[in-house]
C-alpha cells in the first residue's frame, strides 16, 4: 500500500483540480465578490451558512466584509471554523451556532444571504429545514442551495459502502424536480438551477473502488477511508487530478467539462430569492 500512496509530483495536490473546476463553474470569484455567479456578497450583507462544514463558503463571504453566522451539528467543525475566522480577523464579525437546523437558532428575517450546500440530503425533515431557512431570510434575500445530483449519487451507490447512504450520511437522493419543489414550496423563487461537479463524481467513485480493492487484499480496515479529501492521496487520485487539470487547460476542455457536468453532476445548485 505505502508504495502507491502519495507518489507523483511532490508539489501537486489533486484537490487543486477540484478548486479549479469549481472556479470554472463560477465559484469563488474574488474579483466580482460573487460566491457563485449571481450571488454577490458585500460588506453590507448578513450571511448565514447552514451546515458550514470546513467553512470555505463562510470564509469567502467574510473576506468580502460581510457579517457571517455559520451553523453545524458537529461542534468540532464549529470550533475549527471559528478558529479560522479568528485568524482571518474577519472585519464584519461572525457568530457560530451549534444546531441541527431544525430549528435554526437564528432570528427571523436576519440574513440577506443564505448558503446551504450538501446538507439537505442528510436531514430527517428537509421540508422543515427548508422552511426554517425561508424564515430567517430578509425580504429579497438571496439563497444558494445545493444537493448531490441524482445520477451521480446512483453511480456512487453502486460502489460505496452501505453506510455512506445511511444516517447520518446521505439518507435521501433528490431528483431535480424534487429539489426545485422543495425550494418553491418553502415560498422561495427559483432563479436558476445548475449542475456541476463531474470531477467529484469520478473522484468519489474512485475512492470507493480503491477502498474495496484494498479491503479485499487486507490492506485497509473497512472503517478507514482512502484519503478522499485529506493527503496523502492514493496514486490513482493523483493521476485523476492531473488528468483533469490537463483537460481544463486544453482548448476544448471547458466545453467538455460543461457537457459532463450535465450528464453526471455531483451537485444540483439552485439560486433562489425570497420574495420582497
């Protein structure tokens, strides 16, 4: 196992290819101050990040000068993200909340920008959580919401260990119609629905395949995960990152990415607005 682990360019991190892929889809545009196309964040905004994870989106908003409230059910993640905010010395200030989003421990009509990425597939009652997010938005508030794409989830389900699709992980798969209805039934107006993240469907599928092979060879305990998001990475994940970096730098690479994002998306992303 060790001779396959972390080989390749010493200074290359395959996750950079995932970040480059996201930027090609319009994410993290510091030049325009948009978290994603159509979702500008300014110093006058009050941002709520529901299920903040590692805090990537929340920190982007903080760098634009916004006040940021971030929530997560995992207290250790809240502590980690709070530490990152303190290091940043975020000019707009921040508030951290440990909660399961039902209810959100946030005042009604408190946020002008609401972010919820890859959370709704985990929760027991997505209708109620969506209702809570609608409650806390100001009139005219913008929302960026995402769930895993249906086709990508079904591909992964063929290879992932069963627990990946059990509580507290992904306990439901949303179709595009289901996701759109969830948002509109909460009283929000859907402005756009996009698909992206083919890179990550391939990444995660490789993780599951490599893990199963290594388990069968007795090289990995079932409870371990093959470096999906933390180095050192398996050689095949390095190779995939390098290949995708090459694709994105090629003359027709962006067109290919856009086609594959439609066919096999990791994410369904909705840009929505609370009616004024």
